[in-house]
């Protein structure tokens, strides 16, 4: 005996499977967002991490003679040349850079966390509704050939 293929049941199962996959990715992203909020320095790229952790690395990268020429630090006026920039001014600029870099990582982590939570909140009802629809479907009866 042959049975008919139930397209509705297949649709409900496929949507449920897709919802579970999206929910898993959202939960992984929630974890990543929480880690980025808790440990913002660990989620930085190595170049930025080195500048945040080491004043000497920041000083090398900020000077025109450094490997990547960068503009003068934020708190140094345009009238000063690099020869006139004191280590104290550069250190203050480094402290500001550290705060901005860490807060940027935290903002990114918070945004990622909120995005993932919204995805999970949207997907859970979709999954729940489709699973209930599968349970309510009546099995197809065998059809004679």
C-alpha cells in the first residue's frame, strides 16, 4: 500500500528545524555578546590589543616614524610638532584611547547581545506554533491503488 506524502506536515517539520537552527545560532551569539561585555579586551584584534595594553606600542604607532604613520594624538593641538609632544601628553592620549577602545568593544557586545535576544524572541513563538501544528495534524489514511 502506498501512502500520500503529507506536504503540510513536511512544511511544519522543516520550519521547526529551521527555527531550531536559528535559535542555536542566536544562543551562541548571546554567549559571545556576554563574553564581549564581560571581557572587552579579549575580543579586540591583536593590533588594537597591543596598543591598549602597552604604552610603548601606542607611542610607536602614533608617531610619524612608526610602522603605520598616524595623526597626532587627540589631545595634542595642531600647532605642536611631534618633537614638542611630551610623554605626559602622549600618555594622556593613550589613556583616552584605552577608554574609547574598551567602551567600543562593550557597545559592540551589547548590540550583539540585544540582536541575538530579539532573534530568539522572534523564533521561539514561530517554532512553538509550528510544533503544535504538527501535533494537530491528522495522519493521512492509506489510499487504495
